[in-house]
């Protein structure tokens, strides 16, 4: 009996200790691809740290959701009001105006669909010229466009529009016309969308890009509208990775430090106090460009810059637990790895291809 009591006390003490230790929360969309893509993208990939992390972790329930919904929920923010937060992070105070993201996009005809592509490699001067044309054309309508970043444009309004929009990352590669704004003011905003397309058609910036063989700016995609409010939660002391939304949420109230955005973890990160959020969008960006070779390179960079040092910190006792979320609008997955589980050597690592095959099995 005394031995059983001692074991229970020791287990309770260990559980208390691990709860008190720093935790790392990783969010990495598009890590587990559908099998028909994974056969090509994941073939022969060797990712020892990531594979060990997934193999020794326990699976937990996680609702199907987009990356945007996942992050906004963690910070207690309305996911429809992303624009004012990212505008503030881009160095412009939104004030009291209603703000929409108005990101430059390319639209091309593929069979019978108008397919949207984003991240089209604009230069700052090109963005400034296109925004100047928008402001000149729509000044009488009270629309104000700004481009503090070549890929992130914004539209500020004095009156809140009665529309609902689709986040840009959910529309990339999809048919534009099934994702246009909806709601009481939808027809007005559909007309605006078409008017911008006509304004950009034959624009000097686009003519020059076309001559260079670069994708033109066909339109702007409106999404993430709202007014600046408070971030209700700041659950992390530090934020790392390459996600501009995660950085914007962390900066909103200035309570979280940013670590080497997109360049791996800074030396000594594991010795700092407080939990860490690590969001890596490199895989999603590669898929949006339909580039599986880039996806392979991105997951290898994740292995080297993030997975390996985080797993090493867990093994060294500098952190107590890793949570790895793979958000998806169809089937999200969560892996939780506590330090004692590292000793479960009978759990043999799987390749990413094997995980993909399992998730595609009915």
C-alpha cells in the first residue's frame, strides 16, 4: 500500500510540474495532404524530429476550422474583423473607420470558372500606382484605399456595409463567383468588384507586368471587415513563425514578444519564461501556388528551424508540452506531446505519406 501511495503522489507531482512548465503551441496548416497529393509531395521525405513528435503524441479532438478561425478563437477575436488588426500591425492606426482587407488578386479563366490567385509578387510602387487609381475613381463614393504592404491593401469606409465575406485564403484556387460577398448590400459590392476589374483592365501597371510575363492585378478581394476592438485574450508570451495574422494578433495589445519572424527560433528562446505560439504558413503558401516542390522545401525548413529545436527543448526539460494543430475546414487534427511520452519508444514513427493515407481511409 505505501508503494502505491508513493507512486500516486509522484505521478501527481509530475503532472503538476509539467502543467507549470512552459508549453509550445504549433499551428501548421496543410501539413497532412490528401493522399493523391502526398504521394508526390511527401515521397522519400525524411523528417526525424517531426515524425517522432507525431508518433509519440496523443491525438485529441479539434473542430474543423480554418487557420483564421483557429487563431482568432485563441485570442478571443471575431474572425470577421481581421482587417483592422493587420492594418495596425502594418503600421497604420485604423481609427474608428470600418476597414476591409482589399488584397490584390489575379483572376484567370480555367474551363468554365474564374479562378483566383493571390500573392502575385507586386512591387511597392506598383501597389501605390494602382491604389492611386482606385482612390481617384472612387473618391465620390467615400472609398479610401491604402497599401502599406504590396500584398496587403485595405479599404476604409465611414459606414458599415451589410455584407458577409469569404477570407482570401479560402478562395485561392477556387471559383470567384461562388465566393462573392453576400448580404443585404451584396449587389452593390458585386458591382464594385466588376467596376474595379474594368478599371484595372489596360492599366499601365498591368500592361508593363504583362509584357514582363508576370500575372496582372485583375481585382481586389474584400474580406475580414470590422472596426478595431480589443484582443480579449493574450494566452502566449511569445509568437514565432511566418504568419502575419498571428503577429497582428500578438501585437494588438503589445503583450507578446515576436521572435525572428519567418527565420527560425532565436538562440536562447527556450530559456525565456511563458508559453510560445508558433504558426507556420509556408506549406499553405506553397499549395496556393500549386508548387509541390516548394511545399517539400517548406516542410524541410520547418523540420530544421522549428521541429528539431522544439523537440530538443522538450527532451532537455526546458519545456513541458508541445501541442501541434493541423487546422483544416474539413478535418482538423491535434497532437499533444508531453515530456514523459518521449520514452514510448514502441510508437514507431510514420511518414507524412502514411498519415495522409490514414486520414483518407473511410
